[in-house]
C-alpha cells in the first residue's frame, strides 16, 4: 500500500515538474521565494488594520503566533521526525527532475513549511475575516495553492508533502480563530445600543 502511494506521489511529482516553460519557471520561482511575499503581506496588514480597527491589535499578533506554530510543526517536528528525503535529494529521482537554478532545498521535505504557512494564514483569515472581507478568501486560497504547487513544479516536494500541511493547517487555523474570538469578546465587547438600554 505504502509503495503504491509512493509510486503515485512520484508520478504526480514528475507530471508537475515535467512541464516547464520560461514563463512558468519565472512565476513558480517567484511564488516560492519568501522574500517576494513581503510586499503582499505588508499590503494585507494595511487592509486588516483599516477593516478591523482596534481589533487588528489582536488579529495580527495571532497571525504571527499561528505562522510560528505552523512553521515549527512542519520544520521543527515533522521533518526531523519523518526524515523523508526531498525528491531533489532522492538518489535515482533527482536526476529525472528539472531543478531550476540548481535549487534543491534542504535535505528533508515532509512536510512543506511553505504550504503549511500559506494555508494556515488563508484558513485563519477565512475563519476570522469572512464577514468583513468576504473577497479575501478568493485571494488567499488561490495564493496558497499556487505556493504549494510551485514546490512540486520546482521538484523540491512530493504532492503529499503539500497535501498533508493543507489538512493540518485547518485545525491550527480554526483553533487560532477561536483564540481571536475569545480575546475580542473579552477585550472589545459589543456595547448595547442606546435604544437597547432604554427598553
């Protein structure tokens, strides 16, 4: 069973990695570079600050907590525990891959911290901001999917390396959203309107 799953994982990886064009090389390389996320995330913080006002002082720090937890789960716990070689380091497979700019990533790849962090953020803001910013999920979920797929395209992760963190990010994001809801209810209670007080 495990051998069949590994075979499927490898076939899907080779399919994603085997269709290269200069345009998509540039797009996928850009999507995988964390430094290129900075302007987008800076703009996101501005949007959140304007939409949530004082509540952003709770919402935004919890994003940092969530990303730290997600990153530590992926890179600090699962990678050194599972010790699964990245395809770009797998003997007999690495030579079949198109490795852009010679990029191979670290030695172990299960699970992808890129995918874990991107999906954790997307789901967290889906849970917390969907009423104020309903369009945000339509931006962040495709973005997280692009980041995850770029890791396959570049040959540094198997499909399961990005699928598992997608699933793990859901409870992490939901739990953090409940922390946000509890903190807001405690520190920023909704005051009754004047008419409600008078009745």
